[in-house]
C-alpha cells in the first residue's frame, strides 16, 4: 500500500503563505549579497540538494545563487565560522535535532536569517525566522518528495521576486537607527570575561561588551546585549 503523507493532500493556505514569505526573504537576502548555508545532520542529501538547486539553475537566464552545503562533524562550529552577517542558514531536520536547535538559537548572534524545514512535532515558536513544516508524524516523510517540493518552490518563488526588483530595496542597516538602536540583541560570547568585559559576537560584528551585570561569562554563552552591556545570560533552548 502506498503511504499517503501530508504533502500528498496538497499545500494549505497557511503553508502556501509561509512559502511565499520565506521566498521573499530569500530574494531580499540574496539581492543584498547573502550566501545560503544548508544543513541536514540526519539527512545530508537534502543539504546537498538544496545547494545544487540554488547554485545550478535549470532554467536558462536564471541567476546562479551562492549556496553551500555544510556536512560532517562539529556542525555548529562549522556554521559559526562560515556564516557572515546577512547570510542565510536553511536546515532540514526534526524538531528534536540538538545540532539544528543550537544553530538556530545562535544564528541571530551571527547575523543570519534562518529557515527550518521538517515534519512531525513542530519546533518551539520563534526558534527560526521561517518554519516550513509538514504536520505528519510518519517517519517516512523525509524520504518522500515533500521537503524537495519545499525547496524547489522556494527556488522558483525567489526568482519570481527577482522579477520585481522594486520589492528588494535594502532594509535599514544604520548602527544608530532610531528604530533599531534601543533593542536587545542576541550575542555569543567569544572568550571568558576579564575585568568586567568580554568580546561578544552579534549581528553587527564583534563588540567589547560590559559584562559586570552577569559575570562570569565564558566562550559559547548566549547573552542579551543592550547599549553595549550584557543584561542577561540566556539558556540555549530558552
């Protein structure tokens, strides 16, 4: 008997809207010079397929978009040293994959936009910028065409956005922007604090941050930075 999965029943309105919004984000990031980094710790062929899909367009005249699959051990460290502010991290994984959860949690500190594709139980709300999910507990779903359909549609819709260049205006990037300057920003500590300070990586780059409110901090800790000061220490899965 042939298995019937969620994707066989078609895209519902919410999922179609999510795909369109995700593609729009991709188009804006690629237009600004981003590289896409794809990961799939348990299903590496998906990571490789995504990279090939975006780098080697199958339609004459479409842009080749920078995309690289990251595979192998020490995946969190590999993403950390690869990603630059403004880049994209796209993951294919179940919600309980600890490596992907860690990458998604830390990506805002690295300045990366995140996309998570998966099935079964959903990850926590807000864990990624975009979540494309099949609500189907069948463990065979990753081997069906559902995930492939997602990133094929993302490729096609991203190129549709390129055809409307007026939509792809740069977003605010001013360090002292009135709208952005008062927000708390996620940061990843790069070295143990000393004399009440520590180097912290945020979406703006590496900053020397005052840590006296939450000392001690160590390399790898996640902190919330406001006005040059670390105001709280965060749990990775918080």
